C-alpha cells in the first residue's frame, strides 16, 4: 500500500437513519468518540444530514423521513431487532469504550473478549438498535 493511501480519509461511509437523530449523534459522540464534522438541522429540529468522524473514518446519518426515498429504510426496532449491516470501529482501548457503552445504556450483544486473531472487542446496539462492533483489530496495520 502506498503511503498516500494510508493518509487518505475513508471513501466508504456507512449511512443510517434515526428516529431521534440529535440524540443518536450525542450518544455516538459520547460513547465511541465521534466528532461532529457537519450537522445540518432542519427548522423542526430533525437532522437533514450529519457527518461524524473518527480517526479518518466517517459515518453519515439523518432523521427518518416519510418521503419516497425515506420509506425504503426501516430501523432495527421496526424489524424486531434484525439488521442487514453493521459497522466496525477500530479503537486503542476497548475496555474504556465498553464501559462507556454500558454506562450510556447500550445493549451489549457480544461481550468484551479476546479473539483468536489478536483483537479485544465487543458488539453493542445503540439506543435505536443499530449494531456496532468495536475492537483493537486494525486491518490497515495488520497486513503491512
């Protein structure tokens, strides 16, 4: 991998919708350490578009909308907890993030553990049921 590729921000950004996007943004920043890169609020207090960053990665999110495009999305809560995607977050201190997730009311779905591939990780659902795996395994540095 060329050095310039290592310094390039991610070109793949998970996106999701939240019923209470302002609360989701607060939770994601508090628990995982995301930073608000851009947040565009609508006059009614919903979020039209938000970009949250973490160590060169980015996610985008917004409030659920009742329009033609928005009706194509369902939250895990509306689907009985079922999801078709998950995101993995690389951290240096999985124990600290695990403690924050528990303290913030996240539902732990896979406990903190060591893996056979050298990671310390866990999985949690945020307050609206989106799944997040968090661990110390960094695929960008393991294969160098």
